[in-house]
C-alpha cells in the first residue's frame, strides 16, 4: 500500500473498505492513490451483482465505488459518497399547480374551435390538461419507479409551466436523479422506462381523441400551419377517423387527440441519442465510445435543425458540452433482454418520426395497409 497524500479519515476506513471489496472481488493489488482507496481486481462470474452488493455495503459507511477499465486492468476506486440534499415537495406542488393552470388555459383556447361541434370549452380544457399532464406524469413516474427499483434516490416530477398563448402551456417535466446508476442495466432502465410509458399512454389517448375529432372538406386554398404527421399517428387516423366521402378532408383534432400528438413528439425528442436525454442514457448504456456517441449527437443536431425545433436544439447543444458520467460499474455489459428492448426503442423512434405524407402513404402501400 502506497500513497503520497493520505486523507486520515479514508485511511482509517481503509481496512473496512478493503474487507468489503475482497468479499465481492478477487483483489490483485490495493493502495491509497491520492487519498482514494484503489483496488486492481479480477472479476468473478457474478461481478455485476457483486458490484451492486458492494454499492449497498459501502453506502452503509457513506462511500461509493467506481469500476473502470484502465490499461487492460479492472480498477475499482472507492470515494466518499456525495451528500444528498433533501427534496422539498412543496416546490413540486407549486410547479404542478402552475402547470395545470397554464395547460388548462391552452386547452380552453384550443377548445374554442370546437364550440360549433357542441364542445363545452371548459370540458375541452380539462380534458386537454388531464391528458397532457397524464402523458408527462406517466413518463416521469416511470423514471422514478425505475430509479426506486434500482435503489437510487430521485425526486418526484417537476412540472414546468409554459406560456399558454404561444405554446402548449408547458415545457414538460423532469425528475432529478440524486445518485449515479450502479450499472448499465440500471442506466438503461431509467432512460428507457419514461419513453415507453409515455408512448403507451400517448397511443391510448390519441385513439380516444381521434374518435372525438371532427372532419371537414379541405378548403381551397388549403390552410397553412397543418401539423406534420408520423407513421403511427397516420396509422391511427386511417384506422379510426371515418371519412364521409371522396375528396380531400382536413381533421380538426380534438384537444385529447392533440395532446396525444404532443405525447408522441415528446417521445421522439426524448429518444434522441444524445447528452442526458433518455435516448442519451440508453445509448451510453450500450456504447462507451466517445466518438460513436459524438456522431449520434451530430445526427440529433441535424434532425432538430431540419425540423426547426430551435428550443430543443439549444438544449441539445448545451447538454453536448458535458460528458455523460456513465454508470458506477462501466465494465459489466448490458443484459440481452435490454439489448432487445433497445430495438423496440428504435422502432418507437421511427414510428414517431415526422415524415412527408407521400412517404407515409408509400410505406402503407408497401405493407398493404389501407
């Protein structure tokens, strides 16, 4: 054991830490490196679970491990666990109430166009707010439940209010993870759970909303500002909306259907494989290479620029300035079942991606749909 600058507190704990590490790994060498307990270890057959057990045991003395590959060797470092600030639920409640108000106002404005179809704008506003916040809530609570499953501390969702007259009344919602994922499986689960949950809810509410939507003949000239569509949204439209006869028609989306459309857009944006977005988390759990992930970030930037998503583009550019920390155990591989789920995530991304209507119709014809 050697060291040039030993922290007395860590040195006093070194023997206890050493015994905890040797209980889970075969240690070739142990030392204090710049005051940090460092172990060169050989992995056992159950190293992924062994590391998780080590995380729990070290947490009891307020330390946390970090496992990395360096020069072909497995290096395990143990550092003092960062202090976790307690959450203040009152902030979550205030932001939620503010977001309910701004989204409700947006829903009321949207519902005014449906008065001639017998809609009460107050009911329309409530249905829009309930639907959109339900999608966002399902997305964020799935993250929270995944974090809880892996015994990681995370906050309840913070809903972010937005301007009701120039947007949808909200900038979304987030949870704050207060601990680093223990391994790639946990990092994947946290990243993938939100988009999957939000996607499922978005499909259900879109189907309900489309059944309540109105259909009108396309005016001449055609109106501007029509919403772009995706494969999935167009499929649901073709499956659910009844067209009264030949000709070109325009669908006036019920507020619930519009909330479902927004939910699919949120899913698409969150699955962009970059930074600290959900897609960035899942990509980091699969790929460690900085170069490969940089390429994915560049692709994401090009997609956002082409789509004119300036706010999201600014966020991605900001997030790209920071390197993803990865999981505590960056050596254990992602499980096969999660690799298969990653294929499903790619399919979800494709289904939610906005495409020209001509391409969507060609794909439908290719697969014999409609």
